[in-house]
């Protein structure tokens, strides 16, 4: 651990985040601490406090929602775009949808979180945002119910436009309906469209996946050395029988969703930790209620609004019960004040609630100071035993010697059966991406024609293209196998495709015809076409030259020769050749 580093603390104005900042400033002598939180008041209070406490540390504050576009985090409170305001506008809902399901590159350039990381280039990112709660409590269940009801209303209205005998009128029946009915139909369709928008952009898993992809790429570009997440179990360490929720009834599907997202997040961070070029990834996951920040007597608020004391009345029970009566029917006596224990992001509890939830064998509790100390120890490089990612690393079953031994036998059996049946067991295209199938078939054609790396390198790129093209033209079974699995063959002149009914690349789930342009054709050929053009043959020769060069360089080094860069045979073994490409051309390889 080096002093003088830059630390970016997400959620730094919260209960845990503030303690993490305190421990960092006290223990690690940072150069910069960028404290980020949702609310301006939290950031200003925290920054003022820390500047007085640690005058030798430079603090910088940011307030806003890091899960949305940077352009929406304006300084003026009146024009600031909260998520609820965004959801109220069809224009902004479309933008949220685009950021979630649209082009990843565009979303990356617009993301507030990405811009923060790229601007400050932190050495360490500490993420104490309660991500699982932020995502899962957008209430996909309520959104689903609303969308279902509104589309049912549209269906019922359409049914009313049918002919009296039950047969549908002509397609323009709705246009010939009375104006009042047309207005009603328009209102219902708009309402259903809005409900569908809310449902789609409230889905937890797509939000979480995109968040992790953007975060990992930004930290890789900023050369961040460590990402430490303060996560959650979702239930404070309790099980499915947890008797506490965030005010909804038990059992709480929202609370279970929070746990599901919390551990899905852990799974994605496990993958992030196994991704080359990124930071070291750690997670601390408190398994108890975290508290407390303060004990005070205050006015009570619920969902951002004050709770009032009202007069009451005696009401006899009848056939129905009205849950929400108009407040104007009751006299408002003033705001409700109560002594509470402030537990930060978990909310405020009365004395009775705090006593119950922290009792032995209930949720119990852990303090933010204890979490912060363990976080700083992990930042220093100590083994606290509380890093969840390290624990999963130690618990997963890894490749075995027995499986490696049997691999050789399996490949021998495949080759023997291929020869017996006169078929080609190369690639179906079902183990994606299509680039895998493309590379395997190209390597296979080179193997059939030339057998060795040396023979391929001895030919000109034009001769390679010409001879492989002649091979696929003359071998109907081979050619039809390739094209039938969705991999077209691009001719050496680049002007025609040999193809079957399906082409896997470009992907077009909702359209069947896509315009061709030269940049797109090059991209598609790289990703999923068997490319017989001379320039692709030159690329294969360059790969083989590098394989041979690295093999020669490592000769005589014993077991040290068995490294990712090495290909130790002159024979073209198609699976091993493609694995070498994946290992050495930034397509992805195992690091643990």
C-alpha cells in the first residue's frame, strides 16, 4: 500500500461511507479524497467536517445520482433530474431505456459514474452505495401489476369496438368510433405505454449488469488498482423467515429481490476479479444491521414527506374498509415528533424497534466504525478474513488433474469417430460468440490444406486464399456444413458470400434485412464470417509467425515454457490454435 493515493468514495456521505473516509484520512495519508453522495447537504456537511479534522488531506465533493447520465446531475436543485422526475416524462423514459438496453458505447460516454472515474483517475474506489436497495426497490412487482392492469384495460376497450356478432370490424373500426371512445382509447394506450416503459427500465438484472460493465471498463481505463465494495446480505444476516422489512408486509418479495440482487452483484464482482487488466476486487458484506449514526428527537418523515398527527374518529365496521381516507376529513394537529435511533441508509427506528431488531438471535448489529476498519485493512493489503470475493475464490472447485488426463482421451475418441463417419466435428456456432466458430473453421481449412504452421507461412497470402476457396468449392459436404450452421463464407474477392438460410452475424433479432456498408462488412467478417480474403490469410500467417517465434524463444526453459504466449507444436491443432488466439489477442482468458 502506497501513501499519497487518490481515493474515490461512492456513498461517502452515508453512515458507513463517512467512517470509511475518516479511517482513510487517519490511516492512509491520501493525496486526494473525492467524496460522492446523493444529496448536497450530506456532501457539504461531510467535507466541512473532514477539512477541519484532517487539514493535511485535500477533499473534493460531488453530489448527485451516479446511476444516471452526467447531464442530468445539474447543480440547481430546481432543475435536477431525480429518477422519479425522469420516469414522469416519455422523453426521459426513452433515454433511460436507451442507456439500459441501447448501445454500450453511447451509454459509457454519457454515464455520470464513468465520467467521475475518468476525470479523477482514482487509485482506489470504495463503493459504499447500497446498490442492491437502489436497484431492487424500484419495485418491479408493482410495475408488473400496473402494466398488466393497463394492458387488460386496453384489451377490454378493443373488445368493445368489435361487431355485435362477435366478429371484428374492419381495421379502421377504432377510427370510426365516437370521439369520446376514441379519446378514451388514446388515454388507455398512452397509460399502458407508460406502464410498459416503467416496467422495462425498472428491471433489476439489466441495470446491475450494465452498471458493472461500465464500472469495470472505466476503472480499467483509469488504471485503478483496487475496487472495494461494501455490500449487503439484504436481510442483515437473517434467513427467509426474517420478520423485518422496509415497511411492506411479510414475506417481502422486495426484500428477497434485494438479497437476490446483492448476491448477483457479488457474482459479477467475482467475474470482475477474474478479468485481466482491471483492478483488484474485494467485497465486505456485513451480516447484521448496521448502526448507528445518532440518537435524536425529530420530526418523522416517510418517503421524503413529513408524517402528521391527525384527530381520529370511531368508525363501525361494514362490508368494506377504506384504507386511505382524504386527509381533509381529519384535523391536522402538527408534525409527528419522536425519539429515534438514526441508522443511516437503513432508516430511523424508535427505541422499541431498535431494541427488538438488535436483540440476540434477531438481526443484532454491527457498527460502521468496525466495517470501516476492516475496509481500510483490506485496502492496506491485510487478510481480514472478511473479503467475500476471496472466500468464494477459495470455495469454488477449480480444474482437476483427472479432467486434464481425460481430455486427451476424449479428443482421441472424437478424432477416431470423425474418421469413421467421414464428418467434420469443428464448430456448430452454438458455443458463442460466432467468432469462435469462424476461427475454428478457418483453422480447420488451413489444417486440411497445409497441416502445419510452417507450410502456411511458406505460401503467399494470395495462394492461401485461392487454394482454400478451391477446397470449399470442390467439397460440397464441407462447404454445406459450414454454411448450414450459420457461418457464411466470404469469397477471396470480398464480393460474394456462400451462405445457408441462417447468418449468425450480424445479429438482428427484430429485423431480417440489414443494409451493407464497408465498415459493417469488415466488422461482420471479423466476428462471424469464414473469411477467405488474402488480407485475412495474412493475419493467420502473422499469428503463426508469432506462435513460432514465442515457441523458439521459450525452448530449453523446462516448465517455464508452458505459458500463455506459447504454442509448442508445428501441427495445426485447431482448438489449441483458437485457444491461443483467445489467450493472446485480448478476447479473454482465465487468470485464476
